[in-house]
């Protein structure tokens, strides 16, 4: 799986076909699409024909880019007891454990398997699956287990984000002529107000959620000048902003503030909002049931996953091998022992949780 390049800029279809070859006897539904760059992408929903399980194992097939790697990111090298490669921990390692567990289970309790594209970029893959999959419509899961690297901690909730793109248009010219209009100048008043809002979210404790570390909502931003050199006035400047927030936080006032700030500065603003935060209560029956199986107390985390989208269909929990600190960086790795442990854990979850979830009716079969 690591040897199959599945960065967002390339097609993940070869990786998907590799996995399909290991699912002999399963009913396989492909949900394909072509992304905004014209690249073919594929999603997979797999079901064992005689299974009555309403549990679903879910994971994403794409990785981040290989920026910063000084070794072959697709070599899948073993260093001691660790597998090193792009996607080793996020999340080809967890997916391999899920696949090994699912294919080794008794037929009646084999879970659904849902594998998606573009989680690291747009989350379009999971949205396509939820919107178009006939399998999920006919055999609707009652619980999703998303296999992101949580170091085996059970995650019952996490933050989601709202993303904004603010654009300033100038006039490009040689800077010595004085005939240009620097788009960055137009951004400065907006950025000043953005700094004020950024600090308020961090310093105003009434806006904090103490369940999370850090407790404040993150308002991060980047500035893009598209490679313009210092001897050229900037013709186009883009400020990309991401607000991460938890279930207890209403992001509307931030949305309203940013909209007013952009309008006051004469800037164009486009917003994209994720699904609501997928946070189950600490005493939810599903949370308690999984805690009893794995012997751990559920927690919440600051990073996001596809659980926010799956929660539209069914309650979702996040649980997987490996540490998220290893994700999105050169030399990404996961202990082989963690993958083996995860296979055993997922097998136990599928068998024991299957007895606690409602089964499909004769009509649904």
C-alpha cells in the first residue's frame, strides 16, 4: 500500500485495485469521480454477503505530499521494529490492520469496509460515498470506527473547521515604475483585524472548551503571493484561514466578524464549512460499550477526521494504532507491533460490538 502513490495530485485507483484483489468474495461497490484537477479518484464500500454486522470500519487512502523527504517515501523501509514510508501511520498502517481483521473474522460479523479518497485535501471522497453509495443506503451502519492514528486512545469527539479564502486584487508591474498596485497593501487592514480576532479567541476564557488541549479555538492563516518577486508589485494576494472549533463553540460570530472585515476592506471572501463536530457524550451507551471492550476511557482531540461526515449517517468513534505526531512529516513511521495489536483489537471490537448493535431486519436483507 505504501508503494502505491496516493498523494492528492495523483490517482488513488491503483491502490484501490490492489486492495480489491485482497477482498475476494466480498461485494465491492466503487464510488468513483474525477476531482477538480481532472484526476480520477476512487472510493470503495465492501460488504461480506452473509454478514449481519452493522459496524463499519472506515479509513482514507490518500496521503499528504512528500515535502521534506530525503529518502524514497514509497520504499516502505523497515527500521528496527518500525515501518517507514509516506502514509505508514496516516493511514495505511491502520487500514492494513482493519483489512486483516475484517477478512479474518467469522462471516456473520464481518463489518462493512469504507475506504475514501481526498481526506487530506477536500474530504470530497467521503461526501461522494455518503451521497451515492447504494450499499450504505441498503445496509445502513449503526456505528463507524474511523481508524486514524490515536495511539489506541478511544476518541469520542473532535474539532472541525470552517475554511475561508480572502482575495485581494492589485495590478502587477515592475516595482520601479510606480505603475503597479500591491495587493498586499489592501490586505493589511484586514490582517490587523484578523490578528485581533486571533488573540481574542486565545485570551478570552469564556470562549474556551476545557475538554480540549489547547482549550481555545485555533484561527490559523497563510498568505500566498504566487511566487511574486520583490521587484514586482503583487497582482494577487490570497489569505487562507482555518478556524477549528468544538461542539460547545458557536462559530457564527467568527464567520460574521470575518465577513464584515473582508467587506470593510473591499476584499472577496469565500467560505467552506465542514459537517458539525462529531462529539458523543461521555456517558453515551456506544461510548461506554467500546470503553468496556478496550479497557480505556474515551477522550476528545483537536485534529479532525472523516468522523464529522460519517456522523451524518451514524455515531462515529475514532480509534487506531500509531501516533498522530508521526503524521504529515518526513520519515513518517509506525511500529509493526502496533499494527498487529490493532488487528487483534479491531477483531475483538467487531465481534463483541456486533452483539450490542441492532442487526438488519429480514426486509433489509
